[in-house]
C-alpha cells in the first residue's frame, strides 16, 4: 500500500527559510547561499518522509515564497507592469511580484487567504493581454530532478489547473474561462516533461470542495480532456471539505488516482468510485495538531482497503501538512502529558506509515499501544473535561444571548452617560509597538526583569498613550495594548484550556510565520485578564477608555482547536469567559467595551449550505460574550474588512452598539450593504489606511466622511482608522490622527 503526504511544511523546523530569505533581501547573503538552504530544506523534508516509512516523497511543495506564485511563473503569467528582463533571476522576479518593486514603484500582486486556512497565497493576475504558456525552466522540474538524483521515489505535486484558474484575478475584460484552453495545453506539456520521472503527479484541486458554477465545470472538462494522455499517472487531490456531487466531475476526467479528505467527508462517497481507480484515503488530519486515534482511523479505512485491495488504496494526510508545525520534539516547555496528545508534521508521517503497517500485516507494536493510551488519557483528563464548564455551556439561555433593551433605548442611555459629540472619534486599540516595548515584554517573559519593573514600564507607556490621545482631542480613548504581543496569544496565555508552543511555527505568507495557540481543554477564566491595565488607563483621564477584548470566534479561528467537542461549544466556553471579563470591567466603571471579531468572515464554510449553521453559533457566541453588559454600557466590535454584502443580516445580528470596519481603500463603496439593509446601529468606517505609511490629509478624510454620509445617518457615524496602529510609527500616527480629528470637527460645524 502506498503512503504519502499531500505536502510537507517548507519553512524548516527552525524557520531556516525565513532567515535565509530575509538575509537575501537585505543583501546579507547571495543567491547561491539561499539556494543551498532551499536544497537542504527539501532534502530534509524528503528524508523525513522516507525515514518515517512513507513509500513516496512529495516533490514540488517547496517554494521560496508561495507555490501558487511559482505556478504563475511556470505558466509565464507575469503582469505587464513587471518585465522579466528587469530581474537578474527568476527568484528576484518572484520576490518582486510578491512584495512589489519599491525602486521602480511597481505594486505587488495581491495576497489572500487559501480557502478556509490562515495561509495566504499570491493572487495571479489574468490580463487581457496575458498569454499562458509553459516556461522553459520550471522550479517543479528542477525539484523533481534533484529528488530523483538522490534516489527518491517521487510523487510530484502541482496546484491543480481548475483551482489555479478559479483563484486568479481577472484584471480586464477577458473572462478567466477563456484561458482554459491555454492552461490545459501548458499543463499537458508540463506533465509530459514530468511523467518519466514520477510515480504519480498530484493535482491539488481543493476547489472541488466548493460549490462549482457551470462555467467552472465546463472548464474542468476542457482542461482535463487535454491531459488525457496522462490520466494513468494523475492523482487529483480534493481536500478541506467533502467532494460531494463534484465526485461525478472528478470521475469523468478519467484520472486513475483520487484523493479525498476523510477528516471532512464520510466514507460513503468511496462506494461511488469504480474499482479500477486508485483511492488515496486522507485520514491523518493535516489541519490540526492532534495525535491520531489510530484504532479509530483503522476502523474507517479497513473496509475500503479490503474491498479495493492494497494495490489500489493509498494512505495519506487529509491535506498538505503546510498547516501544522514541523516537529513536536522541539517543544521543550509543553507539559509532557499534553505533548503525548499531539502530532506535528514529522509525527504525522510516522503515524501514516504505522497505520499502513497495521493494515497490511496487523502490526501493533509499542507505538500503537502508546497511541491508544494517549487517546484514552486525553479523553479522561480533568483539564479536558470540566463538568462545571460543560454545565455552564449547556445551561445558556436565550435571554443570555440578548441585551436587556433594544438598541434605540440603549443608545439614549449611553448618550446620557458618555455625552459624546456628533461624529465621535476613536481608534481601534493598539498604538505603535516600538522596539523598546517589544524588548521589555520579551525580557519579562525570559525572566530578566521583575514583574514590578515590567508593570511600571507598561504603566508608563499607557500613560504616555493616554496623554497623546488627550492632546489629539480624541473622544473615546484606548490604553494602547502595549502588554499584548498578539491579540489572541495574550488571552490564550491567561485562559486555562489553552496552551502555547515555543516553536510551533506555521507559515502565514512568505517569510511570515505564526505560532497559533492550542485549545486542548475546557476553556474558562481563572482570573481577570485585562482589568489591571484598563482600570489604570481609566484612572488617568476623565474621558472614557475602551475595555479591549478579543472575541470568541477569533480566539477559536486563530488557534488549533480541539477535535473532540463541537467548535460551537468551544466558542461558547470562551464567550462565557469573556462575559465574566465584561462584567468585571463594568463593575470597575468601564463604560465602553470593544470585542474584536476580525475572524468571523474568514471562518465561513466553503459550501453555502453550511453558512447558516456556522453564522448562527458564531454570532450567538459574540452575543453571549457581550450581552451581559448593562444597556448603558456601549459595546463596540471591530472587523478588518468591510465586504459585508452577503452576511450583512448576520453582522446586524451581533447587535454591537458600534462596529468599526476597514473602508478607506474601498472609498466607502462597501457601506452600500449597510444602507440597503437599513442597518440601525452605529458604524465607524475607517478613514485612515493603517497599512500604509502615508499620512492622510484633512480634506481627504473629510471627503470620505461626506461620502459615508450619503448612505448612513449623521447620528450613526463614528470617525476612526481602518485598524490598530501597532505596526505604524508615532511620526505617522500623530499627524494622521490630528488630521482625522480635524476632519471630524469640520464636519460637526455643518450639523
Ligand atoms: N484591537 C486590535 C488592535 O488594535 C485589533 C487588531 C485587528 O483587528 N486585527 O490592534
Ligand atoms: Zn482590524
């Protein structure tokens, strides 16, 4: 039985790729040293797969920046604002495409989330003048030759043509599907070049886990028809969700190999696949960090292996292991009992090969036994199942999900309390995180300074931020979040049920990596989390200071979540912890509380039919966290986007008194959705683009506000930046906010 993974992480167990690429960008290392690191990382990945006992190594998953970008280059899809000749080497061209070319002032390609993951890919551009043809040299071929020269049995992997075309952006008049023919031809040429060196060629087609339109289906048929010479060698991989009715389409292409994600799809679908096809069973979860319950996994796949035969079944990870950290062995601070429950990429490869040995010769060695014991121990552990927490979630009532008064009444009470002017000004939470702030936090974490020194420093910083805001004339202040490294990690470190890793890095995009916390047990609050800082900030000023919390859905979506209870229950546990924090803040005299939820939209399931279920519990969780607040307490929320067209009724359902959103770059276009829906509560559409160092002028922000007033009422409008200011410098923030406050003042004169 063949065993393989869909892909392996490429950043290196110690983030070697990040370091090497950034050194190259800085000019501290040359191309050949960067390429040496690249080769070493590929060899490490292949060796790890082989030593774990996998029968195939996956080749082509390595990239210096992004594999979708590499595919665009392989297809000669280079936007016309970039000219290939301007760059000494393909690598430089690809970095310029990904990051923009500052010298020549050419903007980068866009970047966006890869399906429902936190990985970001570079969005290829289809221009009217684009012509797609296979490049003479491609990275994938180079990588395959390297692996072959080292003696590996190779499965090459490519972004599937339909997925690639579906994710690209049309920049002109020409529709994407008109490129299908050229794409098919280019892939056909690539496949004929690769085929002699590979056992399999994997086409990653997660787009099959989404609802396909009819042009998409036609494009599939026409592209795969061109690949018919290679069907014997092609393995199409569908993952991130059930293939559902798209299985017919997949089968009609005649490809011999079909990979399905059995962590997100039932086995019933397998009976629809004819017996002459080879099926790759994705049973080891590539999206999460839990050690596999091998006995349960064996029960799932055994009947299929028996029916189809070992020569026609493969065992695999559900999707690429790109989404999990590399090696659990490098974790030195996790408690041993939790470590026992986890498996990172290296461990997942071993699980796969053990599972295969078990299925072929019944092997049940000590590893098998220890996996069984670990699964058992996890189920019973007192931190995993806390009756008190479960009961509290089970007894949540409808009344706890709603504020005690409707918005209009709350607004009157809040106005009385806060006495804010028309067009109140505020910011989203963080102020510049200077290198010094970061250093103090890191030194405290390492135990190099005392708690007292740390707190004194942070108080000094908070005071500075309060005085700055008073001088700027802002109406609702924030404490600036200097104590937070990250909006999720900060709370994860304080909430029992969460743990954090020291080396659990996962690629987010390019050289940026994140270390998502892990929710392993029942989450509850053991002590107040923000009171100390917020009350200190409030004690310094007579203006209202916002309590600042991260919402339950974001706390969940930006973490690895336990797989033994429904996500909804985890979200409710977190929501209840936040509800207690809200109550404490209120009791300390805090009258404005912001609960950030930037992750609600990206959590949308890939299939429309599942939206309602998700949005129901996601919005309920927010309501559970926020609705305990007295009607006179003003609840804010914040989201880092404003494309609410298709979920506006759900945003309204959050019933936040004020929502701040990103809007400056879209020229307020996106407020239309609020207008059409007659959204009743207050809105703060961002007028200051915090992603750019540019300082927006008074006139510019005033104009944006006027534009907003074309669709929303004066009494509804707040004035704020697009997002937090933590990545900006004070020299940019000060003049920008001065202008913003001035724009609001100018507007007030007219009303
Ligand atoms: N309150 C957070 C900040 O200001 C919000 C960050 C976010 O929306 N991603 O940094
Ligand atoms: Zn934001």
